[in-house]
């Protein structure tokens, strides 16, 4: 398949990342169908995309007509078959759990046409293992976007052991067409970006546990001292504490490197329902800021 043959993109999972990816693809002119597991989540995702498009109009990034046209190209459904049956590319953005992702890929492998390429937005799970759930490992690749997807420029492209050159080239070309900058990374737990980031996030939680400084103090030190746009706790609230936990757990189990051992405080918060910023995660009690009752703001 050539880039010009790609007409329809299906997105699986319409949470923080899936909605952003759907928006970017529709803005680039693709027909997009996204799938989530309940009508309520589908409706919520659609509203989230609509709001984000309106914000882009307000900021003068796109015209009102472009936003309306992009929205008209997006459909949401709970029906998996409906979402993927005629997709040229499927981008998967469901929770960071190996068994869940493998189950979904196995299922869609039976439904999708032979030419369909499967791209996973996983942050850390090995692409070669995910691909092993399908009969098309040559058409399987990691396409790791960054949050928020409509804003962040990088896409980390990760070929698995059996990914074909053709699949790799197509995803690189697609990423460029979507206005992104693709950079190749080797397959392995966390690839490059997540191995790098997760290390620092886990250390921030450990420093908090040891009482070296508080949540707000650590965030402020990182922003003021290193000029990073967000502190580690703000970032974890934004990424999702559940996603951060799954990533650390996976990298730790695969590598045995204690730097990635999920801190107990993180596990405690996730199991108590503090899975991230309430605006980002439906049903969340909040993130670090809500748990420690710290007002958000500059
Ligand atoms: N949050 C980030 O900053 C970030 C950045 C890059 C990559 N990622 C990766 O993207 C993926 C999704 O993360 P997210 O932050 O969007 O998570 P999220 O929790 O916001 O969204 C996941 C969505 O998938 C849905 N879902 C669950 N099972 C499903 C199924 N069987 N079919 C379809 N949808 C299903 C959930 O209902 C939810 O809406 C993960 O692999 C994560 O590691 C996350």
C-alpha cells in the first residue's frame, strides 16, 4: 500500500490519546472511525474532539470551516467490526496492558482486510510481542504519539523484528503528512522516550516518599531550575497515574532494573481510584494534586 491509497484510519480507544490522534488524522483529510467500549465514552470522546477543534479555531490555527469539515470526517462507535472493517490503518490506543492489547489485535486480525496496517500507540510494550498476536507481523508497527497529540511534534516509530520496510516507510510518510516529525527507535521495553521519562517520574515519587520535598516543591524546582514546562507530578496527573503505573510495572518486570520498580505510593493512589486529572480521566478521583489537596495553577 502507498500513502496515497490510505483513505480511512480507525482508532481503537478514545481516551486522552485516541481522541487527539483522531483529531489530527481528520484534520489531515482522513476518514476516521474511533471505537470505545460504551456509548457514554464514545459521546464524551466526540465532545472532547469538538472542544479541541473549537480551541484550534479560537487560537487561529484552523478556520471554522476546516474544523467543521474535520469533525464531519469523524465517526464514533462501540462496534469493533464497524470501526475497523474497511480501515487502511488501525491505530490502537487502549490501556497499557499487554494482554488487553494482544486480545484486541487478535480479534481485528480476523476482521480487517489483508492490506490493513496495525500501529500501536503503546508507550512501552514491546512491538514484537504485540505483533505476535496477529498473522501480519510484517504489517505491525509502533507509532508512539505524545500528549497532547494535536500539539506535540514527535512520533517515535518502532519497527518490530518482523516489520517490513514497506510498513515502516509508510508510517514515516504518514507521520510527516500529519505534520509530525518521526524518529526511529529500536524495539524494547519503553523504547527510548518512555525509558527515559519513566525513570525520572519514578524517582520523583521516591523523593516524595522519602520526604526530600513535597509535590508542589518538586514540580516548582523542575520548572524553575530546569525550565521544563511541567513538573513530574503535573505530568503524571496529565499522562494518567494508571498509565504511569502500567509502564513502570512492565519495564521493571522485563528488565529487572530497580529504577523502574513502581513506587508503592503510586500503586496506592491508582488502586484507590486516583488515576489522573479529573478532566482527562473519566471517573478519576484526581491525581497527586487532588490527593494532597494542592490547588492547581501557575
Ligand atoms: N497518556 C499519555 O500521555 C500517553 C502518551 C503516549 C502514549 N500513551 C499510550 O496510549 C495508550 C492509551 O493511553 P491513554 O492515555 O489514551 O489512556 P486512556 O485511559 O485515557 O484511554 C484509553 C481508552 O481505551 C478505552 N478502551 C478500553 N478497552 C477498550 C477496548 N477493548 N476497545 C476500545 N477501547 C477500549 C477506554 O475506555 C479508554 O477510553 C496507552 O497504550 C498509553 O500507554 C499514553
